[in-house]
């Protein structure tokens, strides 16, 4: 076996194997969306992104920006230390209290990363005599948490709770503690778990349940409280709820919700909290203001639902495949292969619409897609336009060769 002499050589080889050929006609990723929007405006053109999860359109809200600016002037930029050893800002507890009250749980704890919230919590709460049951389409943060845990990981088929129940029946007695992990709104397919059934199964099998509500808070439920509200399940029945500040709450970071004694234990022991800096006062202020606004400007939740439902309706009329998406914040358009997905992404970009392709990384190789994040700020015209662009491209790509020749 030949040796690779440097990390650079290794990285180059891995990058080539990961599909560098896909970038031959241009890189659809890492687009500077702010610059592109400014350039389009300067030319009198329109640029729209469906790649950002600002679900309620609060990221640029004047009150959010004012709150962040005021916190910057009053407290400075950073928290400057772990809250355990360096002390905390009053804004940390204000935000955590607000989150817990809004979600209907006893307590919450904020961390500097939503990804980290899953990784550190999953790996921390389970020991070597325990087991973790995760959905096969779990987010990478859940998978990474499973890899970091000393517990055994067991995978059940996506949203197949009969399969989960079977696995628990067969194997539950082999372990001291068992944690089942599911997501409120799955970030690649836009579908949801049967939460009522999950709660019934976890209680009957004497397991714990962790629900990742990253994409469902602000999106599901009449008041945007997530999957629990959407399906009428008491959030107090969920042992751990993971959330993020980077989506509906328009900032950055993550949080864990649980019973008060659990959060107090995590406050002193959770590695991702104890050994990480606290949230920046600027971030805390922005997130807290966004949390207040989503409760005051409830029209945003209604508008998001209407936009997502319109998107799915138009996509189906155009013969586009949205997979199992329920028609809320996340909706994919599925394609037959990666090259077709890339071509569709480039086609949209050429018309001022940014939707990068999802290929290989994040989804199975045979399920490439364009993933659309709908926002309350998207207009009906923008939604109709993007579906029309995809529909026309689909009709051209499916046309016979002689028709294509005539068209060109």
C-alpha cells in the first residue's frame, strides 16, 4: 500500500474521490449571497435565495438588529469565557427562561452551536451499558453524537416505528438505559415523525426520547412551538429537546431543554457547555428579540405555511417530485441523478435564484435533490417563478433529441 506523504496530498485525493468532477462547470456552493444580491440590484435585476433557513424572515428585522447593536455597545462582543468558570451575562438566563416558557418545558440551557448541542448531549448522557436508537436518516450531528458515545448504536428504518418497536422489544433488556432520537422536521425530506406513537413506544419500552426540533420551531404548530404543538403532545413527555438559534431565531447557537434537575446537572457536567465559551451577548440579544417577535407577529407563521403549501401544490402540478415533504419549511425537489441536479441548480442560478444541489453528502447517492427552505418573506411571484423555471427545464430535458435541436 502506497503512503501519502502530506496532509495536502491526502486532502487532494479525498476531494477528488468525493466528486471534484462535479465542479468542472463551476462551483455551485459557497456563493456570496450578499454580494450577488447587491450586484443584481445594481443591474435592476432580482436575486432570491431559497437556501437560507430564515423561516420567519426575522434575521434582518429592525428590532433584532437594534437589540444586537445595543448589546454590542453595552456588553461588548464576546462572553470571554466558559460560563462555569468565567461567570455569565444576565442575558444568558433571560434567553433560557424565555425559551423554556415558550416551548412549555421546565428549563433550557444554551450552547454556542446547534450541531454541538446534539453531539455533546448524546455522547454525555449515555454510558457503556446503554444503547442509542437513531433514525437511519438522522442529521449528521446526531450521527456524530452516536459515534462519540460509548453506548451501542442501533439504527431503525426512517420513520418506521414498527421497526423501532421490534428492535426495542428484542434488545431493550440488554441495556441499562436506552435513548431514542428523532427529529421534529427532517431537514432533507421535510417530513415529520409520528410523535404520539414515539412517546407511547418509549414509555412502554422504558426508554428516553430526544427530539431534535431544530427545523420545526417557528415552523410547526399554530404558534410555532414545534412538533409537540403540531400534533398535540405535551412537551413535558419528551425527555430531551434539542433546538437551534440559527434558523427561526435568526442568530447562532443551540440549546437543550429538559426537566429542571436534568438541566442543572448538565450545567455543571455537559462537556460542550462546560468547556465552551458562553453565547456572545450580541447573539443572545438577537435570539431573545426574535423569540419575542415570533410571538407578537404571528402572521409570519401563517405566511410561512401558506408559502410552503403553495410551493408543494405548484410543484405537484408541474410534475415535480417533492418526496415525503408535508409542505412546511423544508421541501426538496428530487432528481434522477446528480448531474441533472447540478444542471438544475445552475439553471436557476443563471436566472437569479440560488438553490445549491444536495448530492452524496447529506443524502443517499441515489436521492439527489434541490432543497428549498421557504420563508415568510418569499413572495407568491418568487415561488411561482422558481417552479416555472424548473418545470420549463424539465420539459426541455425530456424532449426528444430532434425537438432539442430545433429549440436550439
